[in-house]
């Protein structure tokens, strides 16, 4: 099922796994999903990212905007389910190696 409809026994572990996937996608594949949310993740024992067709390379002019949106979407989903989430800026900075301050 889509993540939004899945029964998740350990949401904090799934959240952390998705954060690792975002980092791996950005730093190893040099891609940003661009539309990551609970609708584009399937879940059965662990998460599977789908709909990668709209992904962009890291050098795309809006890649960093898309990355931040992806992080916000995942944080929003897990926060609504009572999971402690990291600051979107902390995640963004860790993934990109930048030092963007929260407004």
C-alpha cells in the first residue's frame, strides 16, 4: 500500500529510513525526487520510493527547492502521526552540506 494507507509498527524507524533514502538519492544518485510524499512511497516491511520519473538532477535550477519540499512533506506526514521529526533545515543542511539558517 501507499505509505498513507499502511500500518506502520515503528514509524520513527521508517522516518529515519526515508531520510537515509533522501540522502542516498541526493548524494549517490545525484537526484532529487521532486514530488516525495506519502502518496509516492509504497510500504511493505520497508519503504519503496515510486514515481521517480519527475526526479531532477542536483544541478537543476530548482533542485534545492524540490529537496526542501520533499523533506517538508515527509516531516508533515510523520509529525501528524505523532513521530518526533528533525528540523527541516537540519536535514537539508546534512543532506546538502550547506548551512542554510531557518528564517
